[in-house]
């Protein structure tokens, strides 16, 4: 599941040999757990 923290930043990008394109710049960060480093849950009283 992804959650958007922002709608993006307005920007313009120059396409090589073409024209300027308007849009929004967005960055996505994904966390992937390393199964070899997983910590087992502990029981709570």
C-alpha cells in the first residue's frame, strides 16, 4: 500500500530534441524488509 504525502511539485521538463512538458515531480520511497534481519515479535504481559 502506498500513501501520498504530497500531490507533487509543479515543474517543466525539456524533452531532448522536442518541447517543454508540464507536469508534477513526485518521489516514492518504498521500504523492503530484509528477511534475514527480521526481528521476531516478543510477547507482552
